[in-house]
C-alpha cells in the first residue's frame, strides 16, 4: 500500500510539472484523460478530473502498481 502511494505521488509529481497545484490543467494529464475517457481536453474541469479519478480509482490503482513493476524492471530490481 505505502509503496503504491509513493509511486502514485511520484507519477503525479512528474505528470503535473508546471501545474502541480492545479493538476487538471496539466497538458499531459488532459491528454491522458482525453485518450482514456473521450472527453475533450479543452473542456476538462476540476469536477470532471476528480470524477474520473474517483470513478476509476481501481483502474488507477492497477496502473500505479503496474508502473511500479515496470520501473523496477527498468532499474534492474525485478531480475
């Protein structure tokens, strides 16, 4: 659990560069949300951003775990 939380915070830190206090304005996250949900990135608001993350929290948790596994393999920890 703690390792997953650290991975999530690390991902958000990188993904929201330049928009850390307003992650829904991050160009990268807007693009990812648009790709995932089909909602136009230009019309994305905080309500939409938080609603998506809340409704898809299980998928987000799986993504963060997978990302940690991939990062571990890339760093040579998974051999």
